[in-house]
C-alpha cells in the first residue's frame, strides 16, 4: 500500500527520471535503480558516513534521505568525480598518492566529503579539515594519510592555516 | 534495512499538511529533516502508514529577527542556523550548540524544529529550547498554540504536540546586554550523542555581576534539564571558583541520571557538575569580552 513517486533528479550532471517507492532511500535508489554502486552502505542509519553523496554540492547521508525527497535536486556520487574514461580527479589522485585508503569501503564517502571541502572552503583550517571528515568512519588508515591527501590536494601544506599552533608543532 | 511500506505526502502548503495529518490521524507522522526519523524507519522502530514531508513548504524555512524576537522556522536546518548572524546574536547559546550536533552531513539535513519536535533529552536543541525559554508555535485543525518550553517536553521522545499538529516555528527572546554563551559535551566519540552535555548563557550587569543566567543539561533525565539549582547559586553575584564549585555541587545534588552500557549514573552526575562549572566560566568570559568590545 506504499506510494510510488516519479522523481526527477540530476545525477552527476545528467537528468534522471524514475519511479521509486516512497520507502526507497536515496542510497538504494542510486545503487539499485541507477546502478551507481560506488555509493557504499555501511550502517544504514546515518552514523558511518560511507553513503555520503553531495546534494546540491553539500555532503549528506544518502541512507537517511528518501529518494523522493531528492526530487528536483542535484546529486553527485563518486562516479561523478572521475573523467569519462575513469581518469581520477585531483582528490582521488591525492588519495592514491598518499595511500589514504586500504580496504576502500569508506573511500567514496570520504572523497566526496573532501571534494565538498575543497569546493566550498577557500582556505580551510585544520579544524575545518577535521570537521569535514569527522563524520566519516575509516577503520584502516587512522586518518593520518587522509589528512595528508587533503593537504596534498590543497596544493601546499603551508597553505593550510591551523587554528591551533600546538597542532602545527606536533605535525 | 528497509522501512515498512508507507505512503509519502509532499504538501506545498502548511494548511495542506495539517489537512493530511487530520485525515490520517494516529497513522500519520510528520517528516522534517529525517535525521532522527529515517533511522527509526530503517530499524522499523517507527512504522507510520503515512509520512507527511514538510520539505516543500517554503514558509517554514526562514529565520526572522524583530526587536523583541528571534523566530526560527521549523524547517530551518542546523547548518543554516549555524551560519546565521541573527541566531548568533539572538540566541548565542543555540549558536554555540550547533557544532556539537552530530556531523556536518547530518546538520545539512537535520532541522531545528525537527529536533525539538522529536523531543530527545540527549539532543542539544531540546536543552537549548528549555534554557532560552523558547516558545514553540504549533498549528493544527483547532488553530494555533504557543507552547512554552517548560510545558513542551513531557517525557523521553514525548512532547506536548498533538498528533495532528505541526510545529511551525520556535520563538526566542534575544538577550539585552553583554552576553556570552558556551556549550560543552562529554561523548564517547565526537559527534555521538553525548553522555552529558551542558550549556550556559550569561548576561552581565554593569558591575560585572550575573544579571541573567540560563543553564541546561542533556542526557541526564527524561526531559532536558534546566539547572535552576545552579542558576540560583550564581545569579546576582560575580563568579568565583567557589561559586562555580557550589553551582556544580548543587546540580550534582538534584540529578538522578540513569546508568547504561556507556556510563554509570554516578559518572554522569559527576560530569554534569564539572561541565556546568566549565560552561559558566566560559560564558562569563565571553560576556566580559562582549562588555569590553562594546565599550
């Protein structure tokens, strides 16, 4: 007796029109209906961050948003970052260079969280960086290489102002 | 984890939403940002037959400021309010609480009104509403009600809202005079629901004594706790190490938190006192800075 909804969502720059059940999460919609399995599902209740996608450029948890709620909006998944032949973008390249992943499960969500930081915050502080990735759980790296990836992609470690001088000294 | 089947309604006006709630009675449930409700749906702990999504009702997404009031529309997201100068000035305690609410991706969707209507005593917004004596405006088929925070939170996840009412806005009286606020939490992991959280908003008189003080605690009772016992110790005096200690002890004396896997009642009580003392000191420092910067 659940309702069906026709949704129009711009996914990675392409307008997609589909019919979906009311109870379908945005994550399941992306994975099962559009075949975009780069969006990972971990906890499915908004805690782990694996399902992070960008909604109108802002990171959100796609497991606790209904696909129907995304009607008329723009979604970017990990598939939307790379080039047409799978060429990695700057953030993805930096993750490779710094070994910022091991098992890779958190990586799509982590990369998108970092992409939003790079796109939206001109000169992020260390606190900004930690806030940006703090909601994404990584059990492999301990975050050290992920921070390195972010610093690399921001161009120059020295450019990263820190709000806490003690942190700088320790690094 | 998939929710049970439900029918989703996406009304474009408040009156449509209220009509839908009236039509579906106890089988209907309001969906705001969904950051608490959708996890409950995924776990099938909530099984509403009809969800009424407020996401298309543009009139609920505004932050307004009048000389006497700060008015936050129920669908204003945490992220939107966190960036708002009107909120920073009109409700400094609320502004200080936002960074403690989960993570950016949650704050991007979660709403101030949704959090308050959910009525979780571990949530920051419920405690802030109690401390700032917010007025919750509820609209339903029988008209509009203004519900003061002290009457709004009835029990864990139970509020004074009737099933056919929609929380439309939260009204707060802005402070008049040099004011400072602070919010601190002790949590197992940053962004988790805190074991205990505490907030304070302080307004100073010209002589440096405390003219107005609001202290609140999360996670220590079935409804958010307004620490009137600590406020009574501090109001009318300048703070001292002794007075903040006395205030902390006063709070510890009245609290009766529960024990769980993460912390014992004694630990929560102890942390609550410590946090009260810390947030009061920080809020007073910030109020003092507010005095000097205004001069």
